[in-house]
C-alpha cells in the first residue's frame, strides 16, 4: 500500500502551552519515519474543553475551524489520545445535523491518528535504539484505550526500541486528570493520581510513560520528589533514536 508522506501536526493546547518539547519530539519522530511534517499556524483548540463543559455551540465552531484547517492534508497526527478522540469520534457526532459538515468531519476523522498509532500502523516505522537498561511501565490514558482502542501500539514502539516494560496492576486506571474534572474536584483527582503513581512505584521501574499530555502534566505534578520520572512517549522515543 502506498503511504502518504505529507502529514500535518495538530499540536494540541497542552503541548503548545505546557510541554512544547513533546511537539518538537513528535516532529522529529515523524521525520525519522520518512514523512514531511507541516504545521498549520492557524490551528487553535480542538474544542474538547467546550464540549466537555456543555458549550456545544462553541465546540461546533471550533470543530468547523479545525476541519477547514486540516482537511487539505493527507494525514493528521496528534501526540494526544484525548484530542485525537475529539476529532475522530466526537466531530462526526457534533456535526451530524449538517450533511456537508458531517461528511467533512467524517473524512477528517478517517485520516486522523494518535502518534504511536500512526507510527506503527500507517508509517510502519520500527525505532532503532537502546534504553540502556532503563525499566519502565506504561499508563493507558482513558480516551486512547477506551474510545480509540489504541493499547498495543505504544508498547510495541517502546519494546522495539529495547525498553523493558513491567505492567502495573491497573495500567488503564484513570490517572485523575479528566480535563476540567481535576479543576472541579482536585481532592478526588489527586487521590486518583496518587494511586496511579503508587502502582507505578510498586513495580520498581524508573520511568512511567504515557501518550497523553494531560495525563503527563497531572502525574508529573504529583510525582515531584518521588523516585519515578513521568515522560511522554514522544520524548522518550526521540531521545533513544537520535
């Protein structure tokens, strides 16, 4: 099957504002996989915060804007399972009342990928590198594993690069972020995060890896001063495949 070599990076708000190194690493990985990467500067939020807060009209406006910006590209890649879910799963539902927009949303959904999913299933890229005996565990973010059904791809990439993965007892247990949930119910959110970090520490690894910037910022914030590092899969893979 002939693979497109022109992709667009949808960088997401958290990557842009909080962890820009994840965006840089994503571009480097896509280039190493043989793809040209475009970054449409007109892009803004995908609309997920509005959507999750019940502001349907505002979410629809941002969905339409995102479609207009990214539909010229052959593929769209995001270093975020939650934002990829918004475009791929929620846009067609949001716009189902308008035939033309629903069609355009569906077409964009069909060519939108979370990063590890794209690298494994579309680019068919196999990383080359060594972790130098770094042991790690992987956290499955809620949107990515439950709505996108992407579980194996990040693990495949990490293992192909030489990573030694030790599974937590509940790798798909919510980290406590949940977008605005962590703002509205911080005590509950932080307790959930504490349990996630406890499980990661219990398996005796050095690094906890996730594919979602929201989970990354939530767990990293509470992991300060602990024995475990929390990293995004893009920065981990980029470092070992240089």
